[in-house]
């Protein structure tokens, strides 16, 4: 790889979202299905993950203090609204769209999984676990300030960070268990096919279980797809952790295909963010 070329990282959320997209509106896929099929597409998971990347880029170098926190929160609000309006067919949640259309845009105490699905850029930009959690709190808190919604985002961001730092599955599982006690014991049951739920308390442990049970990046994706729950979001969360743990090079098809789904505007943001975090 050329030293000036950004690493193909922080794409796990896109991989899970794209491959789960056909189930977003009632489709069904099995474990052994073809990946990156014709007809797969970007949903809100991808658009809002790019929005968080954009907000982090606009906020500038991470700094201590309330001034930076206020700036990042403001940029996050602006980007979430702008991307939702520019890409209105992403399957956004009803409460989120009410927030987008509102005047004050105050946090709405969401207990959903939307904060967790878009938080992965924070784990790639964070230079420590503490900084990762701080960034995650800021970008999540503009909407998902409810207990379960925030917990899911922090659990996801911290798990991605630990995977990125080369921690083993035991350490990552312990971190997950600090948010969702007994996750290792519940993993088998949680990964069985289940009904749709976008509540963080129900869906995020499923995504974690798919990672814990997965034998690789691609296997994690397939386990999430075969669950038939909130597949694009559970896949986005599970694959964000798997990408950091196994490395993007472990799933060559994803590295080859994933960015082909983005237009020039979105791709520019992704590449600039990759370049930024590659230098960390």
C-alpha cells in the first residue's frame, strides 16, 4: 500500500448495512447467500455513520474542554440533519425524523439502537478508551440520551476500540458483559433467528453475540444476516467490531465492493476520514 493511501478501515458498519439492506423492508436472506448482491443498497445506518465522520472532521483535532464538546455536538446535529434530508430514503426511524424536522432539535431520550449503529468512527478516531467514550457520548447524546440508547453506543464504541487495539475476544467479551451482564452465556441463544426489534436493549446484544460466535469477519456478517432481526443495524454493529478485530484484509470481497455503493460526495468524506485515522 502506498504510504499516502488511506487504509481501508472504518467500513464495517457499511458492510453490515449493505448486506442487511434487503431485509430492512421485509426481505429474507440465509447464512449461505451471495453477498453484495444486485439490489442491495445503503440505508440510514450508512448515511448517518458518514454524517458522524463528517462531524468529526469538521470539529477539528480532538481537544479537552467544553468548547470542543459543544463544537462537536453542534456539528453532529448539523450533519445528521443534512444527511437525512439529502438521502431521505434510508429507512430512518420515526422519532429520529421528528427530531430532524423539529426546531429545537433537543435530545429525545431514545432507547433505540440508532446511536450504536453510527458510533464506529469515534472508536477509530479515539486515541484512548477514555477519549473514545467521550467522543461517543457527544455524538450520541444529541439524540440518544436515554439510558439504553447511550449504553448501547458506549458498549459498541468501547468494543470496537478494544478490538482495534488487538485485545482478545475474552477481553472484549468482558467489556461487553460490563454493559450487558452474561453476554457470553447468552450468546448462543441470542444468535438464534429472532423477531425484529430496534430497541437497543434487545438488538445490540444480538449483534455482540454474532461477533463473539463468529469465526471471522465474513462469518460474523453471515451470522447477523441469518438472524432475521434488525439485520442491517445488527450487521452494522457486529461487523464494525469484526473489522477492527480481524482486519479489513481478512474479508477481501468487502474491501473490494463496499465503497462502490457510495456516490462521490459520500466517498469523499469516507476517504478523508480514513486518511485522518490512518495517521493516528
